[in-house]
């Protein structure tokens, strides 16, 4: 769980560094690649979580996170950049909050 939070923080740092500007993201392939790689790593880590850990936060779409990782890895050329931007700004902060709450319970 700590590693998932770490990758969420990395994404937040990347977004902050670029002023959270969607135009910068749209036009910067290195920025896109860095964020997508963090999402891939998060998906890998989610795949390794136990069912018990996932059951602690049933509102988190664990399967979707894993499936997103698989899509990014196997269909990279087809990734929709506006959708990635939305994931980075909406889903990743929510995942981070959920994981931090789980860590506090431990």
C-alpha cells in the first residue's frame, strides 16, 4: 500500500511541476510517459494486493485499476490523453486518499 501511495505522490509532484496545465500534458510526451508509467506501476502493485486488503476498501475500483494497467501496457498507442489527464486529476488523488486511510488503520 505504501508503494501505491508513493506512486500517487510522484504523479502529484509531476502535475505540480507542470502547473497542472492540461495543454502542457497534451504536448509533452515525457510528461505523459512518466505519468503513464506510474499508473502502470500502481496497477502492478494492485494486482499483488491480497483479497483481504482489497476488501478493506470496497469502494476502490481495484479491478479497473488493474485493467487500466493492462490496457496501458498492451495498447499504448491507443491511449486517450484526455482520459489519462482525467485519471491523473480525479482517480489518482482518490486512490491515494483511500490507501492512506487504509494505512492509518494498520
